[in-house]
C-alpha cells in the first residue's frame, strides 16, 4: 500500500506554470526610452551649435559691412560689445575673450607689416595665445585676468592661433589670423 501512495504523490506533483517575466519587458522599455531621449538631446545640441554659428556669421557680416577696410582690420566671430579692434598710432589692438575652448573673436584680418597687440582676457580656467609661424606666445592668463602680446604681422598668409593649455587646442580653442598685402 505504501507503494501506491508514493505513486499517487508522484503523479500529483506538477511543476508550476511559468509566468512571463515582466521585469525583462520593463527593462527593455526603459532602455528604449533612454536611447530615444539621448538621440533627441544630441539633435537638439547640434541645432544649438548650428544656430550659434549662424548668429556668428550674421554678426561677422554686420561687423565687416560697418568696417572701413582701409583702416580697420576685419574681425569675425565677435560682437561689438564683447571685443574691439582699434588701430591707433600704427598699432592694431584686438581685445580678445578666451573661454572654455573658444576665442572671441576667432578670425582676425590685418595687413602685412601691421603691429598687432592682442589683449587676452580669460573668462574661465587658464589660457594663452600662440601663433607658431609668427613666433607668438603669450603668458598664461588666469580666470578674470588679462595679458597682452604684441607682434609684427610680417608674413602674408593664414595662420592658426590657439591655446596650448592642456587639450584646449584639440577641443577647438583655435582661430585664424589672416595677413593680407
């Protein structure tokens, strides 16, 4: 009789039904939602960058159209309140803002033989101003401080200026000095 009971017990033992794993479905939904939000944020950031570049280009056109090309160097990427270019007594003075991976202005045009004075003000971190081909190197400028570097634009051409602190140049803190005849 004992054996019969054992068989009955064995026959009655049934594995419970497996229910779908809701946690996996919720996890998948969360991952998809994060991916969609990330994509939306990246596209939004790109749009802001494009808008900023368009604004700078518009400002450049305004600055250049107002400038007398015989006496005032062209300055791009600058608003009149943030930077200024003054030519006085044969010295072209550029007031430049240096910040997290940018120079403002980032494009300057002068004539060959001009004496150029760049007054750099650091808005954050430490920065400097360098043009290798013209052997220009400023001192380090700490946040809130100003430094001046002077040089003669003695070669015609397009020259990159940059910040040599850390990875600033690699991260885009560069600009262009155009020296014309």
